[in-house]
């Protein structure tokens, strides 16, 4: 038995906390099934032994037959009762009652046949073995049954015999059989427990494997859907790029024509300013189209990098961001350290990176109606990197989305969003030799950290 217990302990390490309750429920269900299947055969066999009664004690046959008929009344009622909810909940007590009634009838026969002098105690031994080997009830039930059976037998025989005359063999057989029956019942219960634990463990592993497979299938379907959407976006972007470049070229040409035909110096200055604004907007649209095409097609990002001083890179972006945010009623904060350092970067693409993140912050703040909305850009340097931290005090990013935030079609905190902006941002940051991540140390709101290598 010790090895079996050790095995059970090793198995039990991966079992659920309510294993004992589940096992008890399974034992009760099995006991009910075995009682419903075994009672008809047991009753028939019990009545067949009436022939033995006729051979052993024909003068007591009628008394024995009445005892046998009386003993099967409750078992017969037990068959349909065990199928009801009442019977299922009380199956152990009902089963114990059935066998105690049968044992009482056999003890009465032993008493009528002379107590210890009768060999009918063999029937009690057979009943004990049957209970120990085939009934999945608790060890406590088994002990109660064995104690009441042996106690009633010894009490009836002592009363009938007036002492322990001829008692040696019946007592030895009865007590030995009771001990062996309880040992067998204990071994069988432990075996059922281990078998049930192993089956439950296999079921848990199977359910986990099924859940994992379903999750994998769901992920593959999501990837397929994203790929299909990327293909569709690529086709749309290619069409838009082709169709829009004609009108944009026309806008540039007409803006240049305005510059040429303007003669008045004061008017020329005003026109020059507006023309420059038009040209900048057109270039920005062209840049956005190019970024989208590069991303959805997977082509290498084409950069126009130049050596740039940090303050010359950030200050124009900060001015434009301040104007855009203040127009939306959002407070802007800009701090810079180490502005004299230099780095190699595509200035126009870099401006788009900052602009995209700040626009996301603005949309999230406005969509959530955050009181006292604020966006900050803090720039600092270490020995090798420019470190930018762009933060806001909005609703932040849900934890379950943090790992997939830079994946296509992932969006959070905005009423309107297609989920491509941050994916394109990471693409551009990586192309410039840098890295971008979500700042997990932010106590509130959302913060991104961008690192670019210094020269």
C-alpha cells in the first residue's frame, strides 16, 4: 500500500482543489449503478438458496422462506428508489440498509439453527466478501456494516448457545473474513481513487490541449485576416497613390505659378508664405502615402538621412505640436537636455513619427474627455542615445493590449482609429536605427519611449 499512496501523491500534485468532492460524486454515481445492476441478481440468488434451506432444515423451511421474502421487500423498493433524486443523494445509507437487512435475516437463520453450531455463517462471509470487493462505498460505511453484522451474529449466537461452545471456528472465520474484507475494500477504494485521478488528469490535459489548439487556430485565423486586410490596404493605397499624385502635382505646379506671376513685393511676400505652406502640406501627404506603401508592401524604407543637431530637429516639431494641441484645448509641455548633440536621421520622417504619436494622444484625450488634458515631450541623452519620452494623462493602454500595440490593426483609447499608425511608426523608428516601446513604469496615462543613436 505505501507505494500506491506515494504514486497518488505524485498524481495529486496536478489535480484540482475540489478533487475529493469530484471523486465522491463519481463514487456515489458508481455505487448507484452497481446497486441497480446487482440487486436483481442478488435477490434472485438469495431466493434460490431457499432450496438449501429445504435440504438443511426442512422443518424450518417455511420460517426461512418468510425471512427471505421479508428481506427482499426493501431491496425491491430500492431498485426504482435509487433512480430518483432522493435515492441518488442517499445512496450510501440506502445501500447500507439493504445489506444490513439481508445480514439480519441470515443471522436469524443462524440463531434458529442453533447459533455457533450452524454453518450458515458461511452466507455472512460471502456477503462480507461481496461488499468489500464490489461496493464503492466509503471505508466508514464498510466498518459500520462489518461491525453491525459481526456484532449481531455474535450476540445472537451467544444468546442461543449460552456460551462459546462450538464458537472457535465461526469466530475465527468471521473475524478473519471481516479483516480481509476491510483490507480489500481499502485497496479497491485506493485503486479507484488513483484510476480516477489519472483519468481526470488526462481529461484536464486533453482539455488544455484542445484549448491551446483552439487558441492557435484563432490566432492563425486572425493572422490570415490581418494579412488579407493588409493586402486589401496595399491595393487601395497603391490605387490612391496613383490617383492622388496627379492632383497633388497639379497643386504644386499652380502654387509655383502663383509665385511667378505675383509682382507686388508685399503681395509676393504673402503669396510666398501661403505657397510654402501649400508645398509643405503636399509633401506631407506624399510622405504619408509613401509610408503606407512601404509598410503594406514590406519594401525597405527609403530614407533621406542627414546629420542633424537635436535642438534643430525637435524645436520645429515642438512649435507645431504646441499650436495643434492648444487649438484643441490641451496643455503642452516640452523639455530638452543635451540639445547640442548630433544624430543621423531623416528629419521629415522623424517629424511624422512625433506627429503620429502626439495625434494619437490628442485623440485619446478628447475621446475620453480627460479633465486637464496634457501632453509632454521630454528629450534627454545618455552616452549613446537620444531618449524621447512622449506622454499624456489620458486613459492609458489596457494591459491585455500592451504586447500587441505595435501590431497592425491594434488600436486603443481612440474613437476613430484603424490600427496602422503605431505599426508604421515602429517601422520608421527601426529604419532610422532606433527603438520604440511602451513605458511600463508610467503610473497613469500613456507614455512611449523612443531611442535613436547619437553620432
